[in-house]
């Protein structure tokens, strides 16, 4: 038995843990593992891959990124924007399938987010033995309660806020921290609560910067002369627009700059010295937390179990502290977003955090 594994889409802490889990579990069964480099692109002739032995995964648990490389561009990009999907051309699929057949791959583990799993679903429907493993630091897939990489990203946000607290207090400033989160604000919400933010602005909750400015003035009146604001990159301005950098070659618009816009506007409204900081790809890099190492490993082991049972077309899922699986078609294009009336938002408001509404 020989199985393949590839990482597709953006990188995040914990990808190497999945590889570690797949290779280790496969070795117990006497199987060979082929790792394809740079996502689905590694399937194109003549094939770009490496054989993975347990010895190749020694020490990779603590490493961020992925030893196989990954990409969110190229011939297999499926996501053009929210709700917009493009199928991979038939000739590209046929070329990649030849590589799979020549290598006698009996199962292909696809580790990726919504876009990569959308591609995986297309390939499964065309007869490929696909098993999906969810990967997104945004933690926004409905079919799983948590994805690896999310905890590490939140930890980076908390570390950033811890550092901004001291400089904000020293200068009596408003500090605005822009974090990742295209359609869902989980990183901003979790990181903001854990890091002691005073204001959290999310894509799911329309906000009014005039209300945020009044909140800051009230804090000043009570002797709290500094304010920390966390804003998700996908948070919309009052006119409903997201702040973008440019259009990604892969099709999706690249977000960025909402932090600067919010900081500039708050400075105008409050007269307070205001600065913006963008964490950006710092949230994707670095060593994964213990939770992400464990979750990634468990996901990899479950992927091999699904291959052993011949249960293709399924995605590994984490629910109620238990790792199982769901059909891929039930997982893609169904985002889990922050509920405006949910328990976490209520908890944030209960401790005095403003969400701008």
C-alpha cells in the first residue's frame, strides 16, 4: 500500500505535525508514504515528490511551515472569492492523475482549507481516492470545532497585545492591532479577550467608529488613558467595503490596511495619538503550540485510518474533543462565523469590551 500527502493553500503551524502523524501511522501498517511538494502542483508531470520515512519526520513537530512546501496559486486554485468557485480544467486533472497512477498511489491525503478541499472534492467526484484534512488558522470551517494552527495564531496575537499594552500606557495612546480573519473573526475575538483588548472589531458585527471614539473618551474620563483595539482584516467599514491591497493572482482579493484606516479615523474623532500595527504573516509562522502539535498529529493518524477503511471523500473532523470524519461535501463552502448574539461575544461585552456596535 502506498499513499500520498500534500499541503495546499496557506501555511500554518501544525502542518508538519499532520505529516508526522500520517507517516508514523502508515509505517505501523507497513505502508509507504509519498509527499508531494508545493501542493497539487507536485502532481503535474514529471511529478515533484519525496518518499517519507519515519526518520524524515524526526524533529519536525516543533517546526512551523511544512517540509513539503505549499502554494495557494497555480493550476489548481479553486477559490476566486466568497462563494465563487472555478473547477480545475480536465486536461490538468488528467495529467495529475497519470502521476498518481504511475506511482500507484491508493489514497491521497489533502491538507488544506476551504479552497483546497473544494479542489479535493472535485477530484474525488472524478474518481480520485481523496481524504481531506482541514487547515485554516481562521478556524472558520463549520464541519470541525477547531483546526490546527488557530491556537498558535491566537497565541501570537496575545503576545503582540502584551507588548502593545506597555507602549500604549507609556504614551497614553490608542493602539490598533490588525489581525488575520477574512470572513470570520475568531482570531480577533479569542486573541482580543485573552490579550486584554478594550475594543474588538469583527467582520460579523457592523461597527460605528463614532461609538468606538465615544467609548475611548469614556475610558479617558475614568483614568484609563490608553486603549487597545483589535480589528480583523476582513472587518467591513461602515459603508460595507473591506480594505484591500490588490487582487491575488489566485483570484481572491488580498486584504490589508483596515488597521491603518481605523487608526486614522479614531485619531480624527478623539484627538488622541493613535498608532496601527499589522501582525500579518507573523500569525502563520513560528513553532506550533502544544495543542496544535497534538491536534495535527491526531488528524494525520485519523487520515490513515480512513485510508485503511477505504472511506474516501471524507474530511477529518474534530467535535466534542473527539476526532472523527465527515463527508467533504458537507465541509466545504460552509463557514463557521462568530455569532453576534453568541456566548463569547456576550462574555466579551460583560467584561467591558466594546465591539463597536
